[in-house]
C-alpha cells in the first residue's frame, strides 16, 4: 500500500468569515482626497444589482459592473447622514478624482 504524504492530526487555523470576505471582495478602506477623509467600499460585479450615475464622469455604472461606493468618513453631521449621501463611482473615475 502506498504511503500517504498528507500530514495527520494538524489543526487547521480557524478563518474569520469577515477576514475571508475582505480578502475575496476587498474591505472598506479610508482614503484622503483633497483634505477630506472618505470611506471607499468596493462592490464586486455579481453584487452590483442596480445601475447608478457616476459623479466623476456622469456616465452610467451599469448593473453587473464592479465599482466603488464612496461616502465621507469625517462628516460632522453624523455617520447616518454621510451614509445617506454615499455615491457609486466607476473605480477608474474614483482613482483619478
């Protein structure tokens, strides 16, 4: 019978589901542009279910297109207000803004 080279009795490290999601889809990041802090959340193509207007180019971010959602991180009016004012950008448009 051939010998197995598979290690035995070794525990696999537990993976946090949030870390896995961040690795697969990219996590929310904070970026600074023109002295303002912004939260930037990537949206994978399969998760993009609606069409939006990109504020960078005024073109359409079509459903099924990977893009980013951006909102202020340092809003003095509060997080809820900042979230309600979030915008969907083409990834390229956000990079060059």
